[in-house]
């Protein structure tokens, strides 16, 4: 293998490694986004439940729930 072939081989190796690293980073970013989405959905559900509880408490306190 001459110097030109060696340089081409090394460049190909570096490109392949960079692509693999990029793929891994994209996978991690996707996982993080899914986790964040789930957390936001859970927080929204909790807030909705608390708001419903508060509305029921107001109705009970004012006699509107009879």
C-alpha cells in the first residue's frame, strides 16, 4: 500500500467512525427527547388532576355539587 492509498484508507476509517459517532449521538438525543416528552405529559396529567380536584372543592364549598 502506498502513501496515497494509506491516506485514503485512513480518511475512510475516520469518516466511518465519525458517522457512527453521529448516529450514536442522534440516538441519545432521540432518547432524551422521548424522556422529556414523557415527563411533560406526566406533569400535564398531574396538573389537570389537581385542577379538577380544585374545581370539585370549590363546587363542594359553594354547594354547586348537589
